[in-house]
């Protein structure tokens, strides 16, 4: 028996696929896997089959055409083709996460492309597929142009490839933006931008904090934020959230011990910190505040604003360590602290002088 890949277009009508499979079965062909790609011209069925050694390419094409298939493409396959498509894609995604420089090779392996070319800018052709060519937008800038003589590319293949590029870009950005910080007591932590997948870990952080710590962070009470609110904090529409995490020396999963939010509104950005009780007074809050302040300044915001309870001496001390001009407005027990950034710093310094 010989392994073959068969791709053919079948009218998307009841019973037509069964006619094709019956035609193959009559010639002793065993269908091992099948994928269906929906297109405007009909359903493109991609089969991995085991056929008798006496059946050649011409015989397989004839069997497909007798089964009402058209635009048939047939090629020998290898045993590795027995891996189902989801498993294969996950393997390629894992490779891409660990080696972003292998993007071209991963795309070639995913789609069996004859040629993969990266260009520094989007080509004039339209993003998508056009039979023998596929143009993918590179999330990091530029584009990938793929060519394959046969079979024709399908929209489903385009969607898989673009999703793989997005995954690789996200992983690359996360690695680039991740830093290791050393606190004054020698403790090492990883600080990185938060992502949606951090929801469970950040929820655990909130649960591990005392009611007093949560109340000082959210001012309105000690209750946990709703899952919807937590997701908004992790990936704000404008701004950024950083998390600090520690990993056990025995390879245990990371434990998130602090979260710092930069939430922008207009030309100002509000900053808020949540540090687990056993990690307070160790310099972690100051580290996160400095990083967010630099990011807000780089983004061009005029100032950062912090809302702090008047008796929260620890947070006021953290703000003083920032060593920047600060103005305070008091409303009962609540202080609104404003730290000018960029060009606003000079103006605030002159007024203070």
C-alpha cells in the first residue's frame, strides 16, 4: 500500500462527498484523514489515503473525477503525513515560539510552499490568496509572499498561516519586553507586560492580598474585581499593565506577586499598584512605578496621576522615591498626586522655584 495526498473540489451539496469516497473505496483506497476547506467555488477536500501499489496517479485522478470531484491534485505522501493537522500545527507553533527566526521555514512546512519571501513593506498585491500565491501581513512589519504551484491555496490555509504569524509576533514581543529585576534584598523577579492568559494568575494575586491591600489599591472596597474588569486591567485599550512574577528554583510555575497599571485618559495616565503583602517594603513598588513612569513619558503623556489614601504612607514614600516634581490635591481622605512628564517637568520646576 502507498500513501497519497489528494485534493479536489466537490460541490457543497448533500451526498456529493459520499459519492467521491465511494468511488475511491471501489478501487481499494482507504481514507486515513480528511480536511474540508470552504471556498467560493465549492468545498475543497484534502485527503490522506492509503492506496494499492497498483494504483498510480492517473488512476487516482480518474477515481476522483468519477466521484464528481474536479480540479484534482495528487501527490505521494510520507508517514509523517499521518499526524493530524491540529497536532502538526501545534508542533510548528511551538517551534516558532522558541525560534522566531524560523518563521519562513515554519510557513514553508505548514503550507508546503515552493517559495517563501519576506519583504520590508506590504506588496502592492492584496492581502490574502490568489491560487498560486499568498500574501501575509507580518505583525512586526513587512509581509510574507508565498508561492505554490499546486495545489491552489485556500482561505483556510491563509487563516492558519496568519494566526501562526500573530502567535509568533506576540511571543517575540513578550520575550523582548521581559526583563529580570533584582531588588535591594537580592530577590530576582521577572517583569513583563501582562496578557489575557494571565487572568488566572492575577486573580490568585488578588486573592492572596489582604483586604487592606486591596482596599488601598481600589479605594472603593476590598472586594475582588469582576473577571470582566480584570481582563480590562490586563489589556487596557490605552496604556499598559506590567506584572512581576517569581519562578521557583525547582522549575515551578511562575507566581505573580505584583501588578502595575497605566491607564490613559486624554493626555494623562493614571497609575495604580498592587503588591502582595509579603513583597511589600522591598522596593518592588518603586521599581514598577519607575518603569511605568518611563513608559508614560516615552508614549508622550503630559503627566501621570495617582489616587492615594492620605494615610497610605507606604505608597506616598514610594512616590517620593520617584524624585520628580509632584502636586497634590486633597479631597477628604483622598489625595490626587500629579507628576508632570516631559516638557511639563520644566514648567512645574520653574513654578516651584
